[in-house]
C-alpha cells in the first residue's frame, strides 16, 4: 500500500534519514521505535508529505506521493498530532468537523452529511458527550480522543500517530491503544505509530521498525526486533528483555549500571 | 449537536446590520445642529430615491454632505481595521497582533508626514495617496526581510514588522522635531486618527479595497480556522498553508493601508473588536469575519460621533475615544467571559 524507496532526508547539513526502504501493507499496525533523534518523527512527517525527501520516492498505491495534491493525500492519510496548542478555544465538535476539510474543496460550510460523519467519529471515540465543550476545558486524554475523531472524520485509509501515549497515565494509555487497535482490527485502518515506549509497541504492533540514526537497524515482528542486543546497541543502555507474563510478547526492563 | 450553518451567519449578520443602521442614524442626528430622528431618516430615504421632502436645505446639506459621508467612512474604516486585526491575530498566532503590527502604520505615517511637510496635505488626494504608498512600501519591505528560505514564518515576519516599525518611528520623531508649528497640529491629529477630512471621494477610494478585501478573506474563512489549529495540522488536512498565508497577509495589509490612508492611525479598534467578537461568537472565522466587520463599523461610527460632539465645538481625535471607551469595555468583557460563553 505504501512503499518507500531509498528515502534520504536532511533538514540542514546532516542526513536525518538515510536510504530508508520498506513497505507497509494495507491493514497493518506498524510501530516505529528508536532513540531520540533517530528520525521517527521525521519519518512520519515524510509519510504525511509534510516534508519532501531530497532523494528517493514514496509510493501510495503505486502513485508517487509528491505528485498527489494535499487534499487528496489528506483523504487517504490522517495524522493525530502530538499535542496541539490552540490559540483560541474551538469546541470539540468544531475540531472534529475540521477533519472534513479535505472533502469540502472550496465549500465554506459543512453539509448535513459531514455532520453525520463527524457524529459517528465522535461516537466511536466516545467523545460525543463533550462535543459542545471548548477544547481547553478537556483533559489531555479527552483531547487526544477528539483528535482521533478528527482523523476518523477524514475517512482515511491510514492513520499516523506520533508518540500518542506520551503524557497520558496508564489507564488512558490503555484506553487509547485499545481504541487504535479496534480501528485497526474492525475498520481495517492501517496504523503507523511512532513510540518511545518499547513495551507498548511490542504489545500492540504487528511489526516494528527499529531506527538508528536515520537507518533501519532491524525490522520485523516484536519477537524479532525487541531483543537485548538490538535494544542495547541502538539505545546504548543496559536493559533486560524477558517475556510479558500474560501475552508472552517481549518486554524490556531498565537496568541500573552494574546491576547485572 | 450544533454546527455553524450559513443560516446562522446570515441571521447574526442581519441583526448586526440592523444595529449598524441604528448607530448610523443616531450619528447623523447629533451634532451642533440637531436633526430629529424622523427627519434624519426621511432625508436619507429621500436622497436614495431622489425625492425632496419638507426638510430645510441646511439640514439636507449637514446630513448628506457632512455627517453621512463621515459616518460611512468611519464605518468602512472600522470594518476594515477589525477584520484585518482578526486575520493577523490568526495568521501570526498572536493574540496581541493588531492591524499595525507589521509596520503598516509607521509606513503610512511617514508617507502622510512627508505629504504634509511638502504641502501636499492641502490637496484633497495628496494625503491619502502618500500614506497609502508609504504603507504599501513598508509592507513589501517587511515581507522581504520576513522571509526565510523563501517561506514566511510568523515569528520572523513579526520581528521584521516590529523592527522596521520602530525604525520608522524614529524617522517620525525626527520629522516631528523639525516641523513647523502649524504642520505639527495636522500631523499629530493624523497620528491620533481623525475623520474631519472625510469626504465622498475618500469613501470611493477605499470602498473597493475594503469590500473586496473582506470578501476575499471571507472566501478563505474556513481554511483560516485550520491555521488556528496549527500550521502542520492545516497542511495535513490538505490546506496549502503557504499560499493561504501570503494571500491573507497581503489582503489584510491592503485593507489596513487603505483604512489608514484616509483617516490616520486609529488605535485599539483592530485589537479589541476581534477579541470582543470572539468572546461572544467564538473563534470560527466564518462567523467572526462578518461579525467583526459589522461590530467594528458600529463601534467606530459611535466613537467618532462622541469625538465630534462630547466637547463640541472642539473636536477630539477619534483615537482618544476608541481607547478611552474600548479599554474599559474590553476589561469588562474579559472579566465576564464565562458569563458570555454560557449565554
């Protein structure tokens, strides 16, 4: 569905992404992990066409992404932002309706059908009950769900998430990830999620891409990627990798220096 | 679930238009010669249909050639400055932005002062044209220095605007210190904003800029909402942010330049009207732009009416009134913000 062919990208002098090639199949749940500065966010920005690679090409269903116009991309690929600062407080429903933008062209007002789509998106994400509340009165977890609803209102095929669980407590992390998993399983949406939390990525993603300084260090199932040697090599710290006692997926624990 | 519809925008606009008409009527009534409300209305209506009524020739002249053009000019400028302020606050993502923040005001002032000092001020067209050119040139210079790798970044642009603005302010001070006494009075009145030069031709000069500018901005209003939710977000929702920004900056600057050129620097309107309207009607530009235009127009007409009547026969610069009334009113709105929201 999405194919990256030897992508190179740099902001200034140094390459941030170096010869990146991989494919994402329809309906996959892919996690991108790697230390700070390894290029996770940059990769997501390139996937949403926010940045253009200097070399290489991204194909979306065989079509080069750079040939597609912005609103066509927005109909296929939705992004759930990290944390957005809203200058003036819009209501939750207004934010979700913004997701209809790529479908509206030059229309100034949403149609009745758009409202219905927004309502369904809010029902799915359980945000309907505060649809009339301004965003600045909602909690971090509620705001995140509103942005998922906005992404759903775009009726995309792919959803990109950048550090979706940072600054959420464990309860909300779990709620949020279950929601994403549902979207993936029940609606067949393709998910690409960049995460700092290796355990979460290992638990929820089918496939992981481990980045090291803009290159793919390992790619494969969590059991293939989350291995002590890989993690210690890429992150440069001591870890202990065993199995989650219930799900049997790989799990990492941090080790203090010299404890081993 | 309530969604903003065209119907709601239309309803609000009609109500605010009605308020604007009432304010205008009140404004043409009062002054050194009072004209009764019914009489004022009939003069205005008769003039539209080209009829003569029972009113005296003096009343007709006062209303049709003096007060009505002045009210119209104040209305246009109030609408222009308010819309321009609202747009710049969104584009620069800065609630402190006003129409003058990109240096338009200082540029216009330099143009006007030079015109006054070389004696062009006596010509009916000299002053507006000179200040319009000054404003436009400043906008272009600010844009030139505000770019970074060919793109416009709000903060760079803001800095460029502020710095070029303060450089020009120094020039203004210099010109003030070397100007003659009689010129000084004209310049200072201009700097504080003044409608006493208004005439029908001034209206015709700025009408196309303001009407067309506001209309074109309105066509972008839904996309401007997306910019408020963040530049990256807007791009990912399919908006061509670069082009939208450039067009909107230029339109807002053009509207400001046109407004400033006919009446000088009227402060405060472009800052408080957008905020006040936002507090009452919310931040959606599809409602905000028409509401700002109509409320801004009413506010400036009312302020100008006070300016020319409060110490009659002495006329105050309208900028004094906008600040004196607008400031406390704005503080009141801020304090009662919660109340307004639940209405």
